[in-house]
C-alpha cells in the first residue's frame, strides 16, 4: 500500500551516449545563448576534455569564456569568483564540465550570476527563491551523479565546515552524459567515484525515505557497478565498462534525489574536512562498517542488494545474505585498492573523539538511516574502522 507521496526529480533533459558532448552547442542554442561561461578545473583542461564542447559552441556561433579555477571539494569562493566572471562577461548560460566539484560549482555560479549575493546565503533546504541562468552539465567522472541532483556542496572556509544548497533550481536544464569524457580517469579516481556512486545507490534504496523510484534505479545502479567497476578500474579504455559506469552513476544520482543520503555521508564528512580525503574516498572507507551496523534495520533490502551485486542468495536467510553483502563490500574495496582502515590514512585512537564530534554535526542524516544511531554507536563504528 502506498502510504506517502513519492517524489521523483530530474533535469529537464538527460542525454546519454558516446560522443554526446558534441551536442552541447546545439542544446545551448535552444536557450538562445550568445555567451557561455564554461566552468571546469585545471585537471579537465590538462586532459583536453573540453575540445568537443568548445567545437560545438563555435559551430553554433556561441562565444564563450572558461573559468577553470574550481578546486577539489570546492570552497564557496570558487562559486562567488565564477559568478563574478559570468556577470562581467555577460554570460547567458553556464556549462559545467568535470567531476562533482566542477558541476556543483557550475550550479552555484548559475544561481549567483542571476540572483546576486554569495552562494552560502542560500545554504540549506529550498532557500533559492527563483531560477538562475540556464545550465548544461557534463560529467567527466562516473560517481557523484551531480549532473542530475538538486544539491551543491561547498566548503565554508571560515567555519571549516561543508554547507549544502538543496534546491530544485539547482537541477540541470540539460545533463549530457558522455562516457568518452571518462576515459582519462586514473584508476584511483575511477575507484573513488565508482564507490561513491555505489553508496548513493545503496543509501537511496535503504533510507527510510526510499521511494519506488529510488529502489528501482538504485538497484539497477548497484548491479551495473558490481559488474563494471572492476573492469573500468583494470582497463581505462574499456568503453563498455566506462559506459555502464556512467549510466550507473547517473541512475544513482537520480535515485539519490528521491531516497536521499544517510549515515555513511553523515559520518564521512569529517574525514574530508579534517583529513582532506576526497568525498568518494571518505565515503568508501566507512561504507562496509556502516552497512554492517545498519543491516538489521532492513534485512530484506540488504538481501536484495546482495542479490543485485551477484551473490547467490538461494537458501540464505535475509540476515545471512546481508552478512555476505558486507563481506562482498570489503572484497570489492580490496579489488580497487581502497584501504579500509582509518589507520592507513594516518588516523589514530587519539583522533576518535574529534571524529565522533565531527560525525555528530551531521546527525540529521541519521534520521533517514535504516537503524537509529547514538553517539556511542558512532564511536564504535569509527573504532571498528580504525
């Protein structure tokens, strides 16, 4: 029985397929664009991933400038600086090209260039009062799903915390998912972003806010990642694996819009802030420990996920299937060379109190978690992961 309203959010248009980046200019032209600001980072520039986008804009006689100052785990000033360039140039469309940091920054630039102020003025839920400039987002990684989500995450450097802007106005007008843009990802980035997508899918399936949409898309994303992440990690040029990972990341992002994140994201935040781990790596390290803790909160869901990753669950109880899933996750992280001990990242027993304190700052993400979580539980999870 349907006992609640179930929401599905997505960009107005999602284009997926090899070579689709060359459609960026035509899509921009449909907005009547004359001047585009391309928001990206130095890594994308060095990998020469903008060529097809630039050529497509030139073909449509759309002038453009490039803002390539986006940093990893982007500080809010990246958005504010990009918006200043957009306004000074007179940009009428924003095109984001890159990983989650560049795409989140592009979302923020589109808002601030139109509405004014600073991006942290709009931190929180539905604080953006109206639509910003049109935006087209093209991911160069297969992980964050930022091209299809309604959130941008930015570091408040003064407070040394991450702030999130949740708004339907942060959704892309067009998302172009071209797997060819992901071919240059090195193995470490492939692993970190791929596991990030897996966590999005798992949490959106098992959240108490899960919807039929998040479960359907999340489980398919989980299946695709299980089948393709090791191959994409092993061989960068494996276009079939890359294409399937791109699709999986986008599906996981769409699932996240409906089901939302939970405790893995809540606890990992402090690892990014204090130890400068990438978002994907911080999530990955805690994933098996949190899922091991969570499993009794919804055994049937975790059993379904076990089946989705390819575990033969016939004859197993839901609890046994969930136990097999935890073992599988540890093994998957080993395959893609992600150390699963906090001590491998220089963290010691003396750091546990500050980790617990930092983890509790996002306790709002414990609310949708399938199992309730106390301060003592958080301490035990970090201790287990040490």
